[in-house]
């Protein structure tokens, strides 16, 4: 049965208890890695600068304080299928189906779960606005 390694476990530990519970359930069914949990304002500003005033491509539209990653504990988490499949929409769709199934089993009445791979809630795989497939957040 898959489980999180040290880096993923450390990142997961910075997240809200509900996200921890959810993704501990998910990893038992589908191997995955946590690539981000809590981010400091400095880390968020550095990511926001990417593709704007710093080298790289744009990876976020949120400045420091605007991201759920900036709360403590973090109300956002970035998770990718393992082995790393950044470019595989199918792998993210498979992972998302497991996340939604496990979410339905958790007592989470105080929160709504939102997936960056479906910001619009239309479940349209061709929707170019739905670009943040690793991202999950509590609202």
C-alpha cells in the first residue's frame, strides 16, 4: 500500500486537519506526492514573481495573502500523481476521482472542497481556465 515519503509528509503536516485526513485516505488508494502545503508570504511573492519579474513561467495569480496556501494551517494543498505525471491529464483525472470519492466519506460540513482542475465546476476537460490540476483547497 502506498504511503507518503518524508517530504510529502512534512508538507502535508502544514495543512488543515481535514486535508491531512483526506489525502492520507487518497494515498492508500493511489500513489501521489504532496508538492506544497503552507507557503510563507515570501514564498508566495517569489512564486507570483515567476514569469513576471523573475525568470520562469507564470505558476500563480495569487500574491502573498491571497492564496489559501498562506493560511496556517494551510487550507490548500498541491498534490500530483506518482510517479510524477505533470503532463498527463488522465493521471490527474484519475487522482481527482479518488479524491472526490474519499471526500464524500469525510464529515466536512463546514467546508467545500474545490479543485484547481475544475475551477468553473463544469467538469469540462477542455476548459483552459482549469489549469491548476495539482491544487485542492477548502472554502
